[in-house]
C-alpha cells in the first residue's frame, strides 16, 4: 500500500506538470497563430499586392508583341501594340473640288462645245477620306477616288498638324494615288508581304470613318483574291475582311497584328451604304509596286501576257483531271506567249513557283512584276506537265493599244511629273507622232498636243486613254480637251467615232 500511494502521488504530480506544460504550449501556439494573422493583415494593408497579368519567361522585358500565332497559342486579343505603331502613319484627307453641271456635246460642232463649256456653273464640294504615309519625306498613298477632281488636298496627321498635299500621280486601274506633303522625319508604315496573308488571320482597319479621326477596328481575313467587277479596274484581287470600314475609311490602312501594312482599304459590299460585314483592301504588294512606279515614272508600267484567261469549269475538270489552275482561252498572234509555246486550252498551274487557283491569282502575281522581266510557267497540256519561260512586254505594246493608235493616227506618251509641272497640268498624255487617222481627217490637232480629258473624263495614262476610246461606239461624239506646251488656254477638238 505505501508503494501504491507513492506511485499515485508521483503520477498525479506528473499529470499536473504535464497539464501546466500543455496549457503554456497551447497558449503560445494560440498567440503565435493570432500574431501571424495580424501580421498578414497589416502587410496587405500597408503593402497591397499587384496582380501579374502576363509574364514573359527568361526575359527582363515584360512587354511582348502579339502576332497571329501568339494570339492563337495564348488566347490573347490585345492589338494595342499594332494600333500604336500604325495610327501615327494614317492621315485624314479633306478634298475641295468644283462640281459642274454635266454636259456632253450632242454633235461634233466645236464652236457649240466651246461656248457651252465656258458658260457652265460650278459649285465647291468637300469630301473626306484617309491615307497612309509610306516614306519619311512625306509620300502618302490613298485611293484615286478619294482625290479624284481635287483642287485642294488638305492632310491632317494624327497629332493634328495640317499640311497641303500635292498629287504626284494617279492610277485608275488599281484605284491608287500618290500624294506628297512638304517636310521630313514623318512616321511611315512598314509593308508586310501580302502573299503570305492567311484566311482567318487577325487584321485591323485604321482610318477616319465619318470624320472620326484615328479609328481602329478589328476583324479577320475572310477571303483572298476577291474579284468585285468594279468599273475601270483591270486588276482585281482584293483581300476581304470583316474589320469595320465605312465612308471616310477609303485609302486607310489594313494592318496585321505587328502593325505592318496588309492592304489599302478601298471598298465595301453593302445594300445600305454602311458597313455590313464585307470590306475589301488592295494587297500591300500591289500597292508597293504601283506607288514605286508612280514615284519614279509618273505612271504604272504594266507587263503584258499576250493571252486571255478564264477559270476552270466542270468540263475542264473531267477532261484533264486537274482541280486547280486557269485556262488559256486565246493567244494573240505574234505575242510573247505564242513564242513561249503556249496554246489555247493549256492550263496554267504555277507562275514563278506560286500556285494559281483562279484568274485573280495570276493577275495579282503579274501586277507585281515589271515589263522586261521573265517568268517561269508550269502548265498542263492534256495530262502532260510542261514548263516554259515568258518574257513580259509593256501593256502599251498590246494588240488593243496598237489598234487604237492606228485608228486615231496618233502615238501618245505618258507625261512625267517634271513635264506635268513644266506644262502646268495635273494629268494628261502627249501626242509624240501622227499619221493618217481620225485626228488627221477630222481635226487640225498637231504633234505635241497634251490631251488632259476625253469627254470630260480626266486622262491619267495612255492605257486609260485607250480603254476609254475602246468603249466608244460608232457615231458617238468624242471631245478631246487639252493644250499645247507653250499655251495656257485649253483647246477642244470634237469628232465622231468611225471604226474601220
């Protein structure tokens, strides 16, 4: 019993000590826990945390450029970099022009025409559009229809600075015009290679719709090589997108997610006059070639193939088994195409290694080349694949141009920018040689005469002049307006179309 009592007393004492130790331990733990909570609360109050939005691995720079592939991989759709890069290069264009009562002669009486042309009423009209700076020295590309008939062209930059622009040259066929403002160190757009634009790719439209300056809208490329059958447009291979484009966007930029130029916005398909989901841009590669020619020559030097084309039809697919390509439907005698061994019903499948799926694909590819160059062509004759090389000649050497030249009895040349300034004309072509033809038989027009208008339509190139004449039917009145180099007054020559 003494042993048990001693054991119980010792055990009780140990329990009391353990209880005291546990009470102290729990008290300290509770204090530590509460202190930790209070510490965290104080830290967050005094030092609020910053949320990480996007992190670039292995880089000290937290900013990344969002390309199309980046957007697909990460789900990003932030195009602020592209907008910030391109917006300073897009300008607002305001055009002042005179609108006159439309009048065309009902006869070939030159005195009657001269009297009426001097007694027309004029009104001033203001229209607006967009343009894109393409060089640091102030060259600007826009649509030809934006500045057509302009007397004053006012440019407003994104920083609100204003300039008056000079029209360098216009190309009706592509609906492009080149302007120039005085100054230097202007921000200018970077060109992309529009051959590699993909359907589904993100694009932005930058312009001035409804006079809302520096407006940016987003969309995707919906189609390529789109043909709209617009009047006077021989080259139609538009990039279609669903980026919103409205009145005032014409001449503005279509850019990719890197801020590079993909095309120049030119048209929309609409029944209401406003954007309905379909906008169309001239590809950047065509734009680059056209403005280079306009800057260096004052007109576009176009290559001529010497054959006509059509798209593949079901009968072609059955007989040849080919699903891509375009069909040669006629060959001009003596043309370079005939010399290269091409024949009617041959199917062109590649040019310079690029696949051709429709006529507009070939037009876009050829429009980027210069006369005098050679192209490699892959074609099918039956089921046999063949290869040849074609030397490209100038379009003014075409059969149509030669026929018009012979009909008029006049050979014309393009005026350079320096010549237009010297003769004080904004547009026109000059007669450099004359033979017996309509002009010799019906007028007293002489060599060196500068033709600025045909039936009130401004003439911008020899090709444009020939195209307009080709559309005139027998018996229809023709009036040429222009002046001689050493005279300031316009002269008018009227006669009737008489095809041989």
